[in-house]
């Protein structure tokens, strides 16, 4: 079921195994950096994943990390691993232009929280990945590595494409609707959107304070757990975060479940309009899982989730993007401009009422969550659409973003044209570690011949 593997790419090795080779000294940070830079030189003109990249800056970081390890001092959990950073996440003295011509030449003075944590963990900041305009729906030009005529999804398009094409083993993105889960599905990799508030957003372009969630990309669920564990935490600058202890994501993800996982197959609103190939693939998947899966319907109230999420998103965009609409409406893409204008027309009553829906929807999920390890549903309506004028439909993602529940794309299905189709797993809020363990089980189950995570 898993999408066809590409051959001999650096990030094709399971990320944890790659981490272990760097930690042992079997692979030097400088060696891996050169492999990644070589891949980028070979493919970037076609894929267009990078908004900013400086090879000498990458080499300088790798050289420093190798010297640090040679000194015998402790190394971080991401030592030597190159990471792509979505270009709405601030990087000190490195351009962060938000995919928007109005921010051309913008260079922050400080790193975002997540970049600080990545540096502390020993990661190499590889560069800035392409985002759609202001992380909304106007495409940024990145192409799907599996077929350059197709979209990679959005808004974290460059991050997903860079990981999928073997340019980096890890990347960071964000999601306000479906901007992590959908591009991961289209590009055939693992995308993890954690519980709302799990990863602090200081230094990240704010589109919607009630929805924006930092997420991560990797070749497999273990890799997603590895980088996410570094990023989880509390930041007083982000009121959505809490002082609760961070879960042991890597340890739990790599552990065998005490019992074979049970999945609740959900056909969310929009299922009828999905690609018939997707319907057939999910029927095959359910049959293969047998007694481990049961079908269940979402409460009727979920039919209202999409318009309520959009209402929140548009209203908060109109506030957070006010200066863009005021100073450069003629420069913005039509989708971005229309969304801001839509938000301007939403009443305070309707906006505040929409905010209540998160608790309503999560109450409706409680009974389902008690009966399963994870909800099983599509990550997108089908494979990546042809053309670069759209980033695809987020109908199967937005409701989980509104709920604030963790979700992960597991790349185990393939369409007739060879493009990936991801399976989305969803769990109750706070169940991030258990969700990733279940995702890893499903990933291994789909290809038992690949026990160590090797994708070569």
C-alpha cells in the first residue's frame, strides 16, 4: 500500500536511525549536509521548495556541530539533522518574508521559539521553505516531487516537498486549516499536527490565534516524534500553551502497543465528493485491518464544523492581517484579499459563537475516542490535483484543526496514477504520544518488510 520508494536519497533512511549514525560518529554532520545540498542543487530548479538557502551557512553550522561532538561535550537529540523552516517562522538575521511581496526584505532580529529549540537540540537550520502567501491559499510555486505537474498542497508546501524529495529529513510547518496534514498526504510523507497549544508559536506569523498550530514533517512517524518532542513545551508569550509536562513522544512512538490498535473508521463531511479511488482504497484498508476497525458516524453537528472554522479563520485574519489589507490590497492574491474582506463583515456575535464550537465538537468525540486508539479517516479527498493554481481541498482537515485534536498523516496508499494518498489518524486532545505510536504501528503494518524504517 505504501507509495513507491525513491532510490538512494539521504532522508530515505528512517530519521531515528539517521540520528543514531550522527550521534555515534558513523556519519558526520558535514557529510550529511553535503548530501542534502547536492540533492537540492540537483532538484530545486524543478521542485522549488526553498525561499532562502545559503550553502555556506549550512556548512558553517555542520562544521561547528562536528567540532562540538569531537570535543566530547554532550550533543543534542537532533545533532546534525538538517531541518527546513517554513518561511512564516522567524529566523534571526535570515529573511522571513511570509510568502508575501509586502514583506520582501524582512529580516527578523530574533529566532522564533521553535527555531531556538531546534538550535539548542543541535539541528542544522537548512533554510526557509516556500509558503503560500501569508500561509493562506494563494500558491507559492512549489511543485509536487512525485509529479511536477501536480500541487504539493499548502500552505506548508515547501516543507512537505523538501522532505518528500530527500532534500532534508525533517521540516517544520503550520496548520490553520489543513496546511500540514494535506501536503503530507499529497507528497507521501508523515505530517504531524499536535494538540492545539502543544508547540509555542512565538515568532510565527499569526493568522488565526484560535487555530494556528505548529506541525512537523518527516519520512515516518518516528521522525515526526523525534522533532516534535524537541518543540513541545510552555512559553509565557503564547497563552495557548500550558505548564503540563511534555509527553515522551519518541519512547512511546517506538514502543509496541500493549494490544493491536483499534481504529474507528469515520467518513467525515465531504466523503461523498471524494475521489472514487479513495473510497476503494479505504474499503481495501478496512478489509485488511479486519476486526481491528469498526465504522462509526460522526454526530450530526459535525456538518457545521467547516463553516464555523472558516468564520473563526476569516474573522481573525481580518484583525491580524489588517495592515496587509490596508497597505497593499492591490498586491495580495485574490484568495487572501477576499478572505480578509470576508472577515471584515463577520459580526462579533457570530465570531464569538463560532469559538464555542470547539468544546461542542470535542464533547461529540468523547464516546468515539473511548472505543478506539485512533479515528481513521482520509487526509485529503484524493491524490494531489493536477495544476499549480490550487493547493487542494482541506475539507477533511479543518474540522480536526477546529477541535484542536492531534492528527497525523500516514503515507500508505497510492492512487492509480502513482501519486500518494495519505491516511489520517486523529486522537483526543492530549493523546499525542499514543496517536504517534498507533501511526507508527500502522506504518510498519503496511510494509512489514521494512522493520527499521529504511525507505531505500
